[in-house]
């Protein structure tokens, strides 16, 4: 996620103050290269009404890595109001089972599955997508006259690593921690709306769409009305840029920046396995951009102001393009260790500016942002978890910009060949999995011809 231009957006692990008594049945444990099962598959059927009503069914199949008396599912849009997305029923292997909502975003479903056994859970759900003007979040689950954004609009199986990984949903930062999975989605939409989704989508009948994708961290969807499309390609990836007609010039610039960034990043880390990447301008609040596998949301307000900010506008698209490597492919715990995701994506975005001869400019931006972040929050550090940034204070400056400066220092110490070899190693080892900050540091140390311990201690406090 790209923070807003004027300010924001960590490893102290999960402290006991984070989970309330209500969450006592949810066990949060340290992630380290976890993988839920050999294969998890979501089969989704969702309908959206003209007034924002949403209802559907999710069938989740996989192999249990341990004995499960219950399974934990997340309904992220339910924060802070449970009526925005809620379970309506649960079935295991076709038999109705009991379930309990232990707080609006977290439900347990009785499953009684043994280690190594296949499971099939079907969940009925329903809710309402709020108008953007009344949403409490970034606008990632919201509707306007021209766009309906359906982020995490279905029950998502929590990761398992000796316990269920689940956190409260904070008003800042990215809440999702999820295993990669295969998806099929059948979506019914109101008349006159078209669908853009992660993976690939096709209209199968008027008002009916099917979207599919393999090894996706999540399936995000945007419904559009009255948008225009521009296209280009980068290393075998077809890039689509969607905007309202009045933003056509900015949409073309967003397309060109994204294509250039993908080309730069592919040279350093290898090409993506995606066949297409969608970039969509929508109303956002408190964030300049939000990443999903195969889909980038960008704040419509920045399109309206284009080209008034020649540094931050390209930063949005370079940053979210970087997340196609660091998030969509290599997952992380975005709540307990946001630096492993956001700092690396921020530094990677700097490679785009480097290719444009603007290295000094982006370094000054990071240095300024880090100083501002530390002035706003004197207790948190680069590797701090989301909950150590009350009200989000200092989050962007410390985690994004400070973390990017750490990677810059490491690259200078290691040299380009070793540094990029380490990141390619990290990508290959943890693609499709959830990596920890320790995994990232281990990949750097394994390829470095010089010790890194002093830099890690000085910058990260580890």
C-alpha cells in the first residue's frame, strides 16, 4: 500500500496486549516460511445489488496440516461494523455445522479434520458495501457512483502455523495475512457495470462474470461504470489502465509508469508469472494506492491533480507494481512485520527512479520522510508491528522510508551483484509462501560477502 503523499504509513512480535480476552481462542504464533497446505482452493459465487447489497457462498477446499477441531475464517470488511459482511451459515462436507463469530471479523467453524486429511467448508455470507462517503477505511470496501470496490469481500481462511494467525483490524496499515490459493469466482453485477478482478476475468452472460487465478494471495474485484481502458505490455504482462474519461491523461501516465517499473523490476528479480495487471483509479482515503495480486487501486484524487506532483504520482505506481513481487508472490505478516512487505516494496520502487536518473531525489524523499516519522513517533522502529503506531503516527515515515534507507545501506555494503542475487534467492525460496523478516535477513546474509550485523543492529535494532 502506498501512503498518502503528506505522511504515512515493523520485529517486536505479538504482545499480550494485542489480543483481547474475546480473542482467547485465536492463537497467534510467529510465522516463518509457513504454508497452510499443498493446495487451497476457493470457489466463490457472489452477487452484488444496485444498492450495495452483497451475498454469496464460498467453498474452501484443502488439506489440513494439523488436527483441527475448528477452522478460523476472517471477514475483514466487518470492521468496525459487523453488518458490512457476516456469516449466515456453514457446512462441512455437505453437512451443516456450528459456527461462532468471536468478534465481527473472526469466526470459528466446527470442522473436526485430522492432519493430512482433505477438507471442504462451505460458507454462506451477506452484507452491505457502504457508500464511500460513509466508509471508515481507505475505501477498499466501498461504493461510489462509478466504482464498487470489493476488497476481501468473502470469508478468508486464516493462516495456520501451529496456531491460527489472526489479529484485530487496525484503522491503519494492511490487515490481511493470508496463504496463496487458487480461485474461481462467479460474479453477478447490476446492469451497466463491468468487472475488473485479480487473475483473469471474462463476461459469460449479461451481468455475469467469471474470474480465475492461481496462487493468489487474495481475489480482489472492482465494478466499474463509465470507465475508459488503455493498454500496453511489459515482459509478457498485459497492463490495463482504467479511469474516468476526464482522467485519461493521468491514466496514460499511470500506464506508462507501471510498464516501465515492471520492466525494471523484472530485470532485477525475474519476470512475473502474471498474464495481466489492472490499474484502476477509484476514490481512496488515507492511502494513495492499494495492491492486490494482479490489481492495483490508485487514488482518483491524484489523477485529478496530475501532473502537479512529478515525484509522488509515479511513486504510487512504482510502489504498487513492486508489491506484485513482495506481497502477491512472496507473502509476509503485514500486521506484525509490515517492514518486510512495505520497506522492501518501497526500496524496490526506488529502482524505477534510479532507472530515470532520479536516485538522489528519491533518497532525499526517504530521508525527509524518516525524519518526520521519527519526530511523530519516538518509540516505534522500522521493525515495529502495526499496533506500535497509535493512530498510524509515524507509520509511513518509519516503516516505508526508514526501511528503504536500511535496504539502501545494505546494498551499498553488499554490492549490486550480491544484493540482487539475495533478493532473487528470497523470491524463489518463498514464492507462494509467507516469509518472516528473519527469512529476508537470512537471504541477505547468505549472499553478502561482508558482515551485515552492524547495519541490522543500527537500523533495525535486532
